[in-house]
C-alpha cells in the first residue's frame, strides 16, 4: 500500500508518497487546481 500526503498552498500542490514500510516512494508537484490534482494522480503510481 502507498500512502500519499498533500501539501497545498495558494499556488502549488505537492504530493508525497511512502509505502507501508515508511520508505520514500517519491514526490510530485503541480498547480493547486482541480486540473493540477488530476494531473498528479497518474504520476504517483497505480491505484
């Protein structure tokens, strides 16, 4: 399982991912909009 955390500010949205062993899986940044969030989903890996 991959756990994702979001850091949202007025201009950007950053998603951080870790696995169940608390190992860093990655991070991705996008615009703080609905379209920006949708664009981040495929970059964070399979559901």
